[in-house]
C-alpha cells in the first residue's frame, strides 16, 4: 500500500514546518503582533464570526485578516468591506496552511503595523490541525448542525485549539445536538479547553469572545 | 517556500493513484459491484443519509459500507446496527481515501458478495476530491447550514461529483441559503450535475435518491 511512503514524506514536511512555525512565533512576539489561527469545517461560520469580531474591536485594535481559500476571493472581499485590511492566500490544492504560507501572508499584509491578525484557515477539521501555522493562539469553531460527536472523529483539532466557539446555537432546537455531551467529549480530550456558546448570526455571546480576544492581546503586548 | 516541493510529491502520489483507481474500477466492473463514493463536510449528514438509503434498499440489494474516519468507529457501529455489513478504515492523519485504501476496505468486506457498496469518505471538501478512489460514481452532500457559496470555494468537489444532494432542507428557513444561487454556482462548474434537495432527518425526497441509486445499480449490472 502507498500509505507508508506518504507518511514518511509528511513527517519530513511536518518537522521542517515545526521549525519554521517556531521561528515565526518568535518574530511575532518580538513585533508584538498577536496572531489567532481560526479553524473550522466549511460553512461553520468563520467569516461571519470574524465580521462580528471586527465590528466590536476595530476601533481599539489595529486588525488585519489573512484569508485562505482553495480558489476564491469571496471572504477577503467581505472582510475588506468591513473596514479592515485583508489579504487572500489561494492555496490551490492544499487543504491547510503551513508556516511558510502564513509568513508570505504576514509579509503581504505588513504584520508590524497590526496589533491583531486573524488567519482564516482552509475549511477543514483534519489537515489544518496537523500544521503549526506559527500563530500565537489557535481558535476553532464547531457549528451546531455538524453534531456533538465531532470531537470523537477529529480529536487532534480539539486538542490543538486553545478555545472552542460552538456557533449557530440559534439552530440548536432544530437538531439533536446535546451541549452536555459535546462538553464531555471535548473536556475528555482537552481538560482546560475554553468553550463559548455563540451565534454569529444573532450576535449572542459574541461579546464574551471579543472580551477573550481583547484580554489575550492585552496580556501579550 | 516549501510549497513547490510538496506539489511535486503530491503529483507523484496522484499519478500512481490514478492508475491504481483505474485498475480497481475495472475489477469492480468485472465483478459487477457498484461502488458509490460519498463525500461531504464533517456533519453534513453522510451517515444519516446512508441509514435512510439502507432502510429503502436493503431488501432488494446486497449492500455493504466502507466507513473512513480519522480516529473512531462511531459511524461503522451505526451502520452495522442498521443490518448491513460495514468495515471501518482508520485513516490516521490522512484527510482522504485513495484507491489503495479503498482496495483494502473492499478486500476486508469481500466486495464480490455485494451489489452495492458505499464508501463514506473522510469529512472534508478538499482532499477527497483530489484522489480517485476507484469508485464507479461520486456523490456529494452539501448541507444547507454550510451556505450556498461553497461551489465557489471548493470547485473541484463539485466538478468530480456525479450527483449533489443538498441536505438539511428542513433548516432552510433558519438560514439565508438561496437554492437558486446554489444551483447557478453548481451548474456553472458542472452543467449536467444531478441535484436533489433532501432531508435525511425528515426523509424528504430520499426516495428520489434511492431511485437514482436503484437505477444506477440496475444499469450497471
């Protein structure tokens, strides 16, 4: 089977990437640029959440966004229309961002000029979790319609993230999503995971997330 | 940047895989085993759709299911409880199935003994579209909460699939999902894509999908 060969290749790439990510993080610390890597499935609400977050924080922090997408500029245009700087990375066939790609994005946007940069990673619960982007913090969104069993299926994503936003809580009555079950699964993998229940559509609890970001940036600088 | 190196590696793997997938498809044709590769985002409803499909077809067709997951057996257990054979492939860090992995799954389940085998691919709109599994047909699910802009972001998935099931239509009133916009985006990429609007939860239009599967199997054998 092909699998073994592929694993070896991947390990080499991952080990090079870990080094590049570490160096990038040191550079960001020296510059005092706080970078949050936002990961989620397609359609979980990454861009909507960012728009809500930008609205709350753009008057007090200099915010930039690095958008990653296989093949479109839809999201970067939405972000730019919200009044903050955005660059788009087209990843082609790649289902993740690595530290070298993020570095190219940070150079493109001019990271030194920002207090806070969000990376909107490719929509995917698998590969983005495997590649350290060099970001200071990892945040993930799980949307209610995806189901409460996702930590069982994508454990690494729930392990590498510092905070989990459970989005689309306004839809919970339409589903059999059990928040207690979700919390149990998540805390089993990651006992000190911060979990916020939000709706980027209604704005519910987005203030709690904005507070978390504000505090994190303040403690960093 | 690391990207160029990674592309070369991937192309080699892809070209080997295309050959393996072609050979596997020939074998399936000779055996008269119809294989459908089902792809979607995490939580779009792959397993729920399969359970509804199995209920409608298991008395007339010998059905097997190959489940792929990074790290769990949740779905295979649900499928087995529905009364058909299932095997679980644990893909580890891999975000897709390739033809060699599918071949291992088909050997595990004993493909000759089945009229119809479903492959439930890893939950992901990127990598599964890049790897030919050797299946006879590709089906994809897009769930309404993911949004009507997904063809713009994940065009390859919509290009390689033979049929698109738009699932969770029971939630459409809770969203700004525009079915006409979705259809326009999809048909722009893939003019003869078959599109069915279904709800695996309520069972709405699942009979149309079961008819499509029944006809496809009949025409194949």
